[in-house]
């Protein structure tokens, strides 16, 4: 009788042990799943080709994106949109293209190098950048034609140059710049260095250089606003990270950085 009770007790203990082990095993199995669920699944390097006017904003967004996705590294190539489009179409390895105008984006998508339709994520508007304090008293485009005022513009194949030409034509203003630059940062630099008295640049660029320049608003800029499209590239080496970066740019966090810099929501 005692032997039978002893065997029964052993069996109960064994059953309890098996149940306990099964419970522990279930917890262990759930833990990796929980970790996977909490991870973005994004890793590696994502290479972004972006218009020069996005330099400050995208640099910050890149840092924020890396912080939100440990293990991801964002590298940027900032330049004029036309130059970047040419590089992409010539086979330069990149994951994302953000252009300062639809025309340069079309050059990429028409060549079959975009993955899906580009999305306009922000807009930008021109101002007249002048040295801090506006020593020449510039109030509008007509003032740029004064004989003693030296002006820098972007080349017309660059989005800021195309927008400048549109605004000047709308105002009926004809001027001869002393230099044509290949991106908006170069045009702005001419003012900051004192090499010219004024330049037509984006509002965001004047804002980023507020310690050195003033941005003079002018009404004709309202008819020359540039849309900024972004797209994942067809041959993106890191498509997953590229898609995640584009989503982050368009998120509330990304848009907050962009609007604080002076970009307009589309």
C-alpha cells in the first residue's frame, strides 16, 4: 500500500516537473518573439542623395533615424538636384533620391531608376539673401538691377535657378548675375563671404544662415514655389532601410524638423 502511494507521488511530481519545464520553455520561446516584434528590422547603411537645400534638415533627420534604428548608418550626398540625377542615371549606388524639383526627379524616373511613384514631401520658396543688416536696402527684385549691386544666382538647370528665372520673369526684371552657381549653398556662400551683395536662395537656406544673412521676402516668389519629391531607387542596395528612411522623413518627427527649418507642408 505504502509502495503504491510512493509510486503515485513520484508520478505526480514528475508530471508537475514536466508542466513547469514546459512553462519555462514557453516563456523562453516568447521572449525572442517579443524582441523581434520590438525591433524595426532595419540594419546596414542607407545612402541618400539629396538636394543641397536639404543639408541641415536631412542631417538632423539622419541622426534621429539612426537613434530610432540602432545598427543603421545613414550616409548623404548633398548637391544640386540635376547633378545628383545625372549621377544616379549613370549608375551611382544610392538607396534614396530627394530632389528640389519634379523635373530632376522625372529625369530619374523616366530612365526607369525609381521604385514606384515619387512622393512630394515638402515645398520651398525663394527669398533674396543679403548680408546681415541689409546694407544696400534691398526690398524687392527691382533693387537687384542697381549698377552697384552684385548678384549671384543658381544656374537654370538647378531647381533654385529655374525658380529664380520664373520669379524674375514674373516681375519683369532683367539682371545679369556676376556668377551662376551649381547649387543653392554655393550661391548663398557668395553672400556670406561678401563676394556678392545678394542672391536668390530658398527661405530655408537663409534661415540656416541667419547669423550672417537676412532673407528678404518678395511677392513673386509665391509663383515659383518648388515641390520636393522623394523616392526609393530601383537598384537600392538596402531597399528595406531605404523604405524605412522615406517613411521616417514623412513621419510627424521628420516633418517637424523640416517645417522648423522653414519648409512648407505639401
